[in-house]
C-alpha cells in the first residue's frame, strides 16, 4: 500500500481529538474507517505511526483477519509531527524528508520540526 501523508495527518488529528491517555480508541477492520478512508488504509497508516513511535498503542494480531490497534494517545513525537503537518510550508518539507529517508525520515521528522518551528519563532 502506498503511504498517503494526508491520511497520516487525518489519522493523527482524529486520534489527538479522541484519545485521553486512558480510554483507547479502537481501530479494527472496517470499523477503523475514517470518513471516506477505508479501514484497511487506516490500519496500514496506524501501523506506520505505531512502528515510528508516533502513537502509544497496543496491537492485537489475530490468527486471521486484520489487527486491532488500541490507541491510548499520540506520543510527544506524534504531537510534534501533527503540528508540523498543519503548517503547509513545513508539511512539504516533512514529506520530502520522509520520502527521501523512508521510516527513518518519519522517525526524525519531529526533531526537525522543533528546529524549524524554533527558527520560525526566532528562537
């Protein structure tokens, strides 16, 4: 499946709005659908975010069928990534960085955003 940065942003925003650190948001099968985004696509992007350390979630993988992600919250890095993706200028830089470095680029994106936001703020 192709990584879609708009889906990443929508999923992060949905989780930010609906998690509270103790009552998980359950993402499982087609019930994981987010608006017009089908459940399989949401689950794939949840896996990417989980693997990159952007969400605090436990994963249940049944013998057959799709996994279930019980998402408690965004991590600090997940909040930073979402904040950067909400800024169109920074988002284009993040996407370019991730495309060039893959998963390692996604893991590095929050630290790069902090530096970019600090420069933008004149700090």
